[in-house]
C-alpha cells in the first residue's frame, strides 16, 4: 500500500533557501557576456530545481507484508517487517527521511528511522496488522515500561 508522506515547513524552507541562493548567485554573476555564462546559470537553476523537486515528489512510503520502503528525495530505505521492534509517535528535529517534525519513530535491528505519513493512525494500523507482535509505544509512555 502506497502512503503519501507529510511535507512540513522544513522542506519548504529548504526549497526557498535553495532558490534564493541560486537567484542571488545569478544576480551577481559577471560572466553574462557569453553563451557559456548563460548556460552555467541555466545548469545551476536546473540542478537546484531537480534536487528540490525530488524531495517534494519522492516523499512517500510503501507498506507491504514483508517490508516498509521509505522513499524520500533521491534515497530509498527498505526495512524488513521482521526487523522492526517498535513504533512511537514523536515530535523531533532529528535529521531523517522525513519532511515534517511530527513523525513516527521506527526502531529496527539496524537502528532508528523517522517517517511522517499523512495519516499516522492508518500507517500504524497497517504496519501492526502485518506484524502483530510489534510494540506500539504511546506518546509519553516510557519504553522501559513496555518491555
């Protein structure tokens, strides 16, 4: 099942900063007297557009019985369902494959990843239905108490 991820203010701030930086570079670029100068600015604009568009367009999750595939920007992370130990709703600024601060922490054998599906409850329900022995930790609950 494909689930769209949330795009928070973080991703839009990055998009605006990247475009503003590129525009400032183009405005101060002194080599516009040649075709090469115009071509260089065009290439920089195209590269920055492709980079930022990848974070907006490729921001989703695939959940199947065997795995969760997290697609964010130019990266894809695959988590085997059997390796996941717990899910927990969190609000954090930790760097991860998520464009929002309202996230779900997924603990698995290889570490921790944060995702931000638009419908958090449906995501948790779907993952728990595929992996019944999975622990879902409520907000405010200590992980020590759940063991």
